[in-house]
């Protein structure tokens, strides 16, 4: 291993507050930046997480330009039924954090049951990054803010005790599960007309059930392999 000394040290998050900016979502129209209370430079160029919602359904995403992404969603027929954008800002966000928070929000909101999520689960991996523990602790404060805004109903503690959360199709996969998933999907796509069985072996507790539930959700959402 080669060590390269640097003059600066990475700073751990200090627990900056979250800010949720809620504005109308107007499909087919360009985003009106004036509607946001966030500064223009943050709307155009800052890593954030967002929740598109209506009365019953929601979609969770992340982006480094909320203005650009909302214009893209506004032109997407699948997003036409949403009527609000809830933009989550924190001055300590970075690319790794918003990817992690996106996955966390999808998993917890699915198990919470306040909304039916329209997200797919492809690409959800339990990845590590700098100061993940600190950002994980900060997430609990964000969740309570979302409950206050009626974007969620149950506490994290209650959700984590539920069977829906424990066996969620939105669980992030570990490295071994990801390898198994890739092999299964390759076999399915290369032999979709053969209907041959695929056997997954593993000791108890290795995540076979989580992998199976994740796979079923992924197959249902895949237009090529939809069952």
C-alpha cells in the first residue's frame, strides 16, 4: 500500500440542521426557481435528496441539481400524478451521503406505509463511506422532521421492529448478495425462454430470503423479465 501524505484532513460532519423546502410540482412546466426558499446556487448545484408526493404515492430520489432533475421529471409521464416536491437540504451533504439517504428513505418509507412508493430497487447496495456512522445518527433527526411534515407516520424504532422492514424488497444488498443477484439476472436474461430452475445455496443467516424478495421486486419492475 502506498501512503500519500496531505496537508489537510477531512472534516467529520458537525450535525448541521436539515431544511425541507416544499414547493408545488407542475408537470410539463419549467421549474420556477423563485418558488424555492433555498438560494439559487443551491437549487442549481448542490447534492440533495427529494420526495415527490401526492395524497397516496411517493417517489424518492437524489440529485446534484434539483432544478435540472425536476425539469426532467416534469417531462416524464410516469411522474405526472405527483403534486409536491419536498427537497431535503443539508450544508454537509455530499454525493455518498445523498445516495445513502435515498436508500434509507426508500426503505423506511416503504415500511412506514404512509405512501405507496413507485421506486424500483435496482442498484441498492449497502455501501460504506467516510463518517457513515455520524450521518446515520443524523438521519434520525431528519426522519422526525419528515414525521412533523406528515411525510411519515411511525418512528424508526417501530419500523425496524416490523416484518415489512426486516423483509423489505428495498434492503441494500451486501457484496455476496450482489454477486449472486448479478449471476441470477444474467441467467434469467440469457435463458428467459428455457424456464430452468436456479438454486441459491447458503448457510442460515446469509441473506437468502432478503435476496429472494429483492429479486422478485426487481423482476416485476423489469419490462424484459416481468412476471
